[in-house]
C-alpha cells in the first residue's frame, strides 16, 4: 500500500522517520527532553510504555498528542492577543495596534465645555472587553496592499503617498477592507479565528481617543495645530501653529497617552454605529440599530464620523465631537481606522 506523504505539523523542528514496511505508519522520534515536547505537554513517563519501534511514537498516538498540544497552542495564540496595560503595541496583518483595556468612562462633554454641540450630553459607558485600536489611520499603502485600487480619487488636499491616510472611502468600502484584512491575517496565521478587524463603535472610538483623560482633548482643555492637523482657529486659546490645508502623513503629530496618533484632526474617521442619541450602558454597539437612527431632512439615516480633519478649526477636533454622514457617500476628508476585537 502506498503511504501518504509525511504529515505536516506546521513545526519545522518536528521531524518524521518512516516506520517499518509492516506497520505502514510514519513515526516521530521521541525525545522526552526536546523543547517541542515539553512545551506541548506530552507525558515524559510514557516513553517506555509505547508500542512499535522503541523510542518512536506511532502516528495514531502522535495525532492525539498533537491535537491536544495544538489546542493549547491555539489557546495561547488567542490569549497572546490580550494586552496587559494601556498602550501595549503589537502588529497584526501589517497594521500597528495599541491596546485599549476594559474600563469605564463618561462619554460626551460636560455642559461647561467650550464649543460643545447638541448631542453630546454625557452618558456612563462600561466596556467589558479590551480591544486593539490601530495606531494610525488606515493608509493608502495598506489599502493598496489589501484591496488594490484606491476607493476614490485623490485631490489637492489628499495627496498621493503610501503613508497618507486613505480618504474618499464610503462606509461599505471601509467595512470591506476590514473583512479582507481579517481574511488575509487568518490565512497568514497572524490572527486566530476568534478575533476580527472591524470599524470601532462610537464608544470604543471616544474611549480610545480620550485614553483615560476627562478633558476636552487628550492633550488637555486646549488644542493647538502643533498638536493636531487642523486649520484656522486653535481651540480654547491654545497656541497657534501651522495650517497645512491638506492631509498629513499619518503619525506626523504627537500621540495620545495610549500611543494613538491623529485621533484629533487630519481626517474624519468612520464608526460602525448608526447616528442617534449617545449610547450609554455596557458595551454599546449600534451597528444594527437603523430603526432608531436619527433621520435627516430627506428621511435618510447616517453613520457616525469622528475626530475632525485638516479643513476644520480646532473645536470640531474635541474628543466628544460627533458628526453624521450618509454611509453611501464619500469625501476626501473622510477615512477610517480599524480596531481588532474578539466579539
């Protein structure tokens, strides 16, 4: 009987030798002191109790052992994606990410915050699961690597370049990017199936933007265009800075306390929620809540966008500021950033 090719364990340190012609199996040389065995937890005392050739594991036994071991390894892979402290960094699928731990915060703005707008009334939010937020806005380079052709035209204000944010992208296209990035990352072995890339909820976005702060921005109660890419008047008397009147390369401005860049200014970012009254409570997610969404004058519902952009003054770049936008529309100053979550 023709034997199949040698089994592939996915571990180059695991070597197979042929069994005898009579048993027709592949066998794994058993070395109880080898790190691969002790890592996967095979009992060292069983070496003398195994049948067939001395010092070798029959494939049937190996299958049980590897199945258990790989299950442990898979669990370790899942747990390895859990950060230990705010701002921990990893890279998955070519995207740099910062850890946002579980926690509680007050979403929205206090009534005495300068330049606050309607719809920012504060609510208490509890996020029971930590998540990874992209360190930067999604870039043109990442889009081309994952999706191919850019989703919309470049403009004088949105220059071409792999390190510039991707803009002119509608909501469905941003979601498609997240799905494709998830698929590619799983195929490469970077990402266990229990985790996925998606757009952030509005609560996740503001929680990550605030990064533990309670002030109007993550830099305090003022905002200078030396700290974020916007044009025009600085927020609340901050020091004036440059006005680029265009997008900047991601990461050109200081990070917030959790290592996230451009949460204020540069380009607006899609969130997954339908636009309506600020959601409070535990793990709010209004992705499917179209029936309760606030409708515009034409009767259409909108998704949420956050963060401000290069075309704004400083005040729309506040942590609590929110705008709505019809999901099928696009604009050069609207992009997104991904989160990595375990639903």
